[in-house]
C-alpha cells in the first residue's frame, strides 16, 4: 500500500509541529543535500588524489561537507533540538564562509587551490554565502511560527 503523508495534528502537549523540511524548507534541504554531496565528493577526491597540492584547502572543503551534511540531517529531523543545532551550524557556516572568503582574498598564496568557501563561494555562484543566511532566516521564522501557534 502506498504510504500517505499525514498532516501534523495538535496534541495534548502542545500545538502541531511543522517540520523544518516542509514548504520553503524543502528547497533548503535540497540545496544543503546537493552541497553535501558536491563538497564531500570533491574533497574526497582531492584528499586522495591531490593531498600534497593544497591540504588546507581540501581539508576545509571536507569540513564544509560535514557542516552541510549535519545541517541537512537537522533540517530533515525537524525537532526543536535539531532546529537549535541547525541554527548554530548555519551561524558557524556563515562565519566560515566569511572568514575563509576573506582569508582567500587577503592571502591567496595560502590557497593554491580553491575551497568551497573561497572568495565567498564565487566558484559556486556565491550560493555558499547566501545559503547560511537563508537557513538562519528560515530557522528563525520556523521558531516564531512554533511559538505563535
């Protein structure tokens, strides 16, 4: 039998909980999922085949893949604890993009090859700088929707 999607119902313990991965959150889940796969596969190949060329850059790309994966998992999970964890990771991601983006502009010699967050994600159409901002806004909005309900 096909599985049906059930709409959350209010319970005795509180209002219905809206999943973080519904509505506009689906686009965030999809983008974070894509970036998880892209950053992980790229960094894995680079760490295996080209480690001696730019270990810092490739290690940072692997770190970004872990952050993307954790945020994706947290958005899908959707609990209040997962929302808080995703919020903290999105803030960490934004700091990483801004910090590494600035570092790559100030000291390009430190990065013989680009990371996902180099030049604020220019190689990825600046999506890495917009993604955490959008994530933070969505997570904040979903929190206010829950507390207002």
